[in-house]
C-alpha cells in the first residue's frame, strides 16, 4: 500500500505500567502490532494497540511525547495520569513522523473544544464505537494555526518533547485500513493533505514506492537528475529500520543515503574467492547477523557492482539464510543508471554489468524507469544530455558543446569548478591554487567518533579529516543546509572571511546570493559489524577541481569540463549532467569521439523498453487490485 495518512503504524510495541517511582511493574511486548489513532463515541482520541487477536485502547487526554529517536523509528508516548507508557519501535521513520504530527495537531484541536463531563456522557447513552481518525485536513491546520497564533504549524523536532502534546481533532475517518485485524470504519473520499517532505513524489516515483511496499524485488533506473537518491531516501523512510539495510557500491554514495557500502554489509571481501570461502566469511558472528536479520536490502549505484560479485551475493544469501528462494528471500531494492559509471575492471578483463549476472532475472521482479528530469529545467539542455547519455552526438549537440567553451560563467569572485577524470589532477589543482592565494591558512580538523577508524571514515565521508582554507578559497557545500535558499550539496561559493573567535569559522558567499557562517555538521554512517560512526566537520571542500566519480549525485552551478582524458563509457555523460544549466557549463577541447555508451547497456535498456508496456500494465493491475483489497 502506498501513502501514509498518519493514523496507523505497523511496528513493535511495548506497553509498560509504571509505579509512582517510574519503574515498570508490568510489561507487555508485542513484536508485530498495529497501532491506530481513533475516536470513541464522545470524539475523544484513542490509541488502539492490536496484537492480531485482541486490542487495548488508551485514552489520549493528557500525554507526553518523547521523540528524540524518531529518526530511528522509535518514540515513547507517556499517558498521564494513568502512568502507562507505550514504547513504539521499528516503525518506518516517515510513517512515525506523520503519525506523531497527526496526533499532536488533532489533540491540540480537540483540547480547544469543551470535553463532555461524565454526567453528560451518561445522559448521551451512546453505543460504544471506535472510528479511525481521518488524515489531516486544511481545517485542522487552520484551527491549530489560530490556536498557536502562528503562520504555520510546527513540525516535530528530534529533541525530547516533554510538553503535553496537544489534541482533539475534528471528526475524522481513515481513508483505508491497512489491516483486517480490527473492524474500523473508513471513508475513502478523504485524502491526507499534509506531506512531511518539502517535495512530493511524482507519479513515476510513487509507482516505484508502491512496488517496493508491495514486497516486490525492484530495479529502478533513470537518467541523472531524475530524483533516484531522493526516492531512495523516501523508500528507506517507509520501511522498518531493524530489517532494512541501505547500501551502495561506493562509500560516498552510501553516506548520501545514510547507509554502508555493499562490501561492508556482505562481509565477503572482494568476492573473488571461491564460493565456499565467501560463505565462511559471511558466517562470522558480526556479519551473519546482517544476513539473518535483513528483510529489505537496498543497493544504490548498482551500475558499479559487477556481475560476478552480484552472483556471489545471491548464492551466499541462499546459503547463510538456508533458503532456496532467490537472494535467500531478502527483498531487493536496486537503483542506478547503467549508462553512467561502469564497474571497475580488474586487470585487462572488462568487468560485466550487474544485469549480466546469471541470477539477475531470477531475482529482479519489476524493472521501472524514472524519466522526469528535476535537476535541469531547460528542455534544450535536457535533450542534449539525453542524446549524450545514449552515445548519440549530432552536429547540433557538438556545436552547442563547442560553443560552451567561450561561456563566461565566473561571477561574484566564484570561479568554475573543473571536473577531472583522474583524482590525482584534483589534488594537485586544489593544493596549488590554495598555495597561490595570499594570507594565512586556517585548518579545520574533524571530530571523529573513532579516530582509529579514520580510513573507513574517509571512504564514507564527503568531507576530509583536515580542511585547509584561506580567504578567496573556492569551495563547495557538501550537505543540503537549506534547499529553499539554494544551499544544497554541490552549491558553489568563495570564502570571504573568518570568525575572530578561537574556532575561526569561515564565512562563505554562495552563488545563490547568501553569505553564511559554516558551522560544524555531523555525518553518520554505518561500518562493518553494524556500528555507527560519525564525523563532525565544516560542510565544505575545495572546489577549484573535483573528480567525476566524487561528483555523482551533485548539482553544480558553474562547472568547467575537460573531456580529453575520458577513459570509460558514460564518463562524459556523468560529467556533463552535473551542470544545472548549459549557461553554467564550459566544455574545453570537446571531441565527439569521447562520448560513448556501452552497447551491452543500450541493448539491455532497449529490451526493458520493449517489456515496459507489459510491466506497466501488470503494475497498473497490481495497483488496482491493491486498492480493491484495501
């Protein structure tokens, strides 16, 4: 089922009855519970916890919310004055946030109306009822805005919220029930109007999420800038955290989605050893726990995973999970664009793509493609990039790229970032340019959670352990700070000053017009054994030059590209598609011969397109059946 209406959760629930000292005197754990927000016959808000056989109802007249770990799918609702606390865990994080927001807003609205007295309830003589609460409507938000005297309702924070959360909601009904465990009246005409995310999914992205939530093994692809990473984050937020493992073929890609590398998850080294050896490695205590607890495995940037490794993983999964099902019964959500960077070849032999693996067709049930480009808005530039992606370089494309060499894209002291094919060129360029600047160097050292694992952190983190800056240094933002203002991952700027305090934080003027003081940001990623590592550092990197590999996932405002040394299929496309616009792009020494698309990949996508109509029809059938069964 797609979509959260904010009134229902599937998760693990622990109900604790506390004594006057706050100690639990009675505890009930329900591993697979259905939690529903509803109303009784007096329009009071009820929290119903269902274990599949019987339900228990808790009045939500006065309560406290503890939401510090909502991002990890955990929350505690402490019911007052009954001294009962309901601990929710393993909730899909996005569903939990919407659930808590719905609860807070509905409760605040309910509190503003006059509750019935016990006498009035007796006189009403209403039959007992329970109706699931409806999604948040515009009237709820308006009422709460009036009560708060603010322009917009506050969202949840990740801090502990100890104020009594608010609440009575207007009469509300659920558009559907996700469970047949308990009879719940529903009203399919009401739709939720509140979205937690600043951007909604488009129809294609929503179809992918629907397929994932139906339990299918999904491969979704799309050209650069179609929102693959954005969708992946939404998918991760829609799945239970304990059984979901987010991985990627590279450390930086893994960091973007808050996961770990695929090699780290698998624990089988490079996978080049014999299968028996790989199975032995996967059965080591720390690694085996990954394999046995995993129910949903996400693999990003799959274009860089080679076929041999994928087949090894599939065999290992079946063996260690003692299952004959493809991939040992793990649901696979695989994402990437095979027309971008290919797997790294070992020796002279060309590495095979993942889709050429023997197990690929057996494992992947649904193939889907995102076609709506979000990074670029100019249709002419989008068409140019689509032609380069498939290796077609017409005279018109060549003319436009040759003409771009004269583009003057520097402004406000911000120079173009040079995209390089080789990382050695990047280091040399950035260091020499920094040395040429006058003034003293300011050094920023990262605060790492485990200094002994510096190499692991360097592989995963988009920021270095040491960052050296001067006034005039060309820099790039390495984290989304404020999307609405253009302060996004890849935003270009120049250092204009440093704080006078002991920290000496840099002031950066960005192309979007904002001048910001760069404070420490935190990146959290998982290492082998499931341990969480973190790095605190200013979110900047030197930006006179950057490698094509490191630019994946970034949107660059002003970029200069030399394609003379392109050595892989798809590399020219990856480089060009980083640019937000043709006006912000300068291509030096363009030669149409460097634009190549791998023929095996083109054939694979051609076959997919032939099968796509059939696949789309079956997806539509699935969706229709899904709604009918709701």
